[in-house]
C-alpha cells in the first residue's frame, strides 16, 4: 500500500503512467490529434481512412490503452452505421439518376449507399483519433499543450475546465448508477426502452450537481483573482509556470511540425490533385463491377 | 451478519485501496469506520454494500456473497448505502417518488409502498407536505434525510452511512446521529458510519474500526480503540479532546478513557467528592442502550 499510482486517469479511462505516449510533450500529442482527427476530412478514399483507423488502433495498443476500454465504443460504431446506412436507404435522393440494386427483397441505390460507406469510414477514423487522444491525455495535458502553443489564457483555461467538467460529469454518472444499484435497480433485467428512460432520470442529479459545481468553480476563480485576460486583478503579469514546468524540446517540436506538416500536405494534395477522391478507390471499382454484373 | 475475508480492492488506475481486510460485523452493532483520507474507509463500506466487487477475497452479507451474479435485489434488502453527497442519490422530481423508488424496484405493490413511504418519512422527519417538492430544492440536511428515508424504505437490516455529518451544522449533525441511534436502538438496525468526526464516534459508536493504508489498524470497542492514541496516530487520527484531557488527568485518579464531556465531568465530580451543579440532558452514549446493541456495548 502507499505505492505510487501506476495509471493516469484520462477523460475516457485509464492509461499506464509509463505509456510510451508520455515520452512526448503534450504539444506533440495534440498534433497527433489534429493529424488523426482532422486529416480524414480531406480524404474520401475509404481505404486510406480504414488504414488510418488501423494505425490508430495500433497506436492505442502501443500506448498500452486497455483494448477492453476501446471495445466499449462498439455500440457507438454500430449505432452510427445504422443511422448513416439507414438514411441512405430510406432517403436516397433522386432515384431516376441512381443505380438500383435489388437484394434481400428491397431496392438499394448504389451511389447513396457508397457515399454512406465513404462518410462512415471518414467519421469513424476521426472518432478513433479523438478516442486515442482522450484515452491517453488528461485535461491537464490539454491545458499544457494550449499554453505551450501560446493560446490566450482565457481560451485555454475554459477549454481545460470544460474537459475537467466532462470528466467529473462521468464520475458523477458512475456514482449515480451505483446509487441506483444500491436502491435495488437491476440493470440486467431492464429492456432497451426502460434503459433509455433511465437516462432521462440521470439528468436530474447530473445537471443539478453540475450546476452547483459550476457555481462553486466560478466563485473559486473569482476568489483567486482570475480574470479573463489572465492578468492578475491588481495588474502586472502572472507567472506562466506551465510553460516553465513543461518546456517543449527540439524533438517535440520536430514531431509536432512533422505531424501538422503531414496534415497540411494531405489537405493540399486533396484539394489540388484529388488524389484522395473516392472515384480513384480500387474498392469502388470492385463494387461497381459487382453491381454491373448483377 | 457481515463477513469480509482477506478483502482486497484495487481501483482501475491501479491504486490499491484495501489490502487483506478480514472482519466480521454482527447484527445490531453500531460501527464507525475511521482513518485518514485515502485509508480505504469508503471503499470498504462500498465493498460491504456490494457496490464494488473485491479484487481479491470476498464479502458475505447475510449469507449472500456480494460478488455473485443476480444477487443485487436480495442484497439491498440486507444492506443499504447512503452516499456522502445526497445529490448523487436523488433521481426523482418529487420527494414521494424518491422515497418509493427502492420499493418500486423491488416490486412492492403500490398500496403497500404508500404505507412504507409514509412510515419511513415519519421516522426520518420528512413531513408529508414535502412529498410533492423537488428534492433538489430542499436544504442539505433535508436532502440527507430524504436520502436516508429512501434507503430505509427498502428496509435493509444494515445501513451504511458515508459521512453522515459532513457539511451540516452541530444541530443537524446531532439530529442525524440521534436519528441513526433511534434506528439502531428501537428498530434493531445495524449501523455502519464512515466519518472523520471523532466526537461523534465517541458519543455514538459502539465499535470502531480504524483503517490505515487499506488495512485494519485497530478494531474494538470505542473506548478501547481511543485508549491507544499512539496506534491511532499512524492513521493521523486523534481521540476526542475530552479523552485526551481525561488521559492527562489519569494521574489524579480520573478514569483515562472518558469519551464524552459528561463522562469526564462525572469523573471529576467523583474524584473531587462533590455533586454536579447542573443536570445536563445527555445525548448519544449516555442513554442506556435498550436495543440489540445493548449487549455488545457492555
């Protein structure tokens, strides 16, 4: 007992304190977030986005994030898929201009279904990028990254406080579930509809606690003399101890510039050459061939 | 009633919270879990209530292994848990619905439920005029009472209360403790409190379990545990000031283990060979135990 904590609490779970990600400065990790989460916006070719998803999964494994923690997002992936493909099926657009595919007693249209697939791959790639970042970084890391990049005090502080509140919100959620369990609620015996109703019930304590806490935090900030400008209320300049405590080394700058540069390159290539267009996708060519053969 | 065997618990971040705790709590005891922050008090209480599954070892409450599957409903009838912050356990928009939530989950018929709600509300001091109020607009003391009433409505044999007096003034603290004492003496409940308030422990608890770094440091009758200040210092707990004063006066013939001001005054009066000038109404420990806890306090 009394031994050092061996994991760090991140927004989405826990990560070992000796995770390889912690060899990099928070700025580098934020650059990775930008690369993995924003780059897919410029990529239509699903193979590339699927590749990015694989890279992200590899990074999660390398970063020693428990895969059980990642598995929790499977229902989300399924829900997004149902929603996106459902919309493409139910509201395909101008049917006369589309290629019909008759299968399992229904008529699908190739173009909207393909576009749903392209968009789904892009969205999931972005989502996994965010999962990687929030599974391996604490709210403090985000604050350090923003301050190191010279983001104005008010913006970085509000961003960090918002992330902290989200973490606390999830802690409260866990406690509230425990409290419901303590009052005889058997989650396993509930139907999906009953479980959905339960979420409306959570909002009562969750928001009440969050509002009370927000009020307390604002009073605490006021009491500590914080101002939006970041300057002490009495004038002068506040010591930026975060920058002093977490200096960005040359290696961290190299990693960050490399990642942001890679993102800029992809964005530029996408806009100027269309190299990431889905029309160049080998998978699309195969599917088009299969549709034509029917 | 409750048996913990080599109980260990480690949080998902790897922080060890309990390390080989073995203890038994008999029916009708009034127990206080004490220790510094991070000693494992709340974790132990949650493990006893089945809210946390032990990493190693096991907890058996009324014959039920808390880690077994599908036992939650049976378990909550045996042991109820009142959380430190009442706001975490008030989910409904009306006080009445809040108190009846537990019985509803356990399938108690509506008519019976109404009787239970009215009965426990009366016991907890929640007036029927408040039944249609939103719990969040009540004072903290009342919210705490609603939370206790909501737990009582399930009729558990054991009630665990985490920090019953936190954030409450002296009067409210005494009210809550007297209320728990009534449940213990008159209704035969087993009470387990988690607290940092040593005067409260001295005045009300029959048995003290002191934890230090996830292990049991001391376990015994309150008087005996508070008679070991050097041991308690390991978990940064000091006996109440009155006990320390009595200890300092022990050389003058005053018994060294007085737990309350009343006890110490009686001792001083006895040693001085005089009489008390003023009769003081006595709370907590001084009332003769009439309930199931009586034998154990002897």
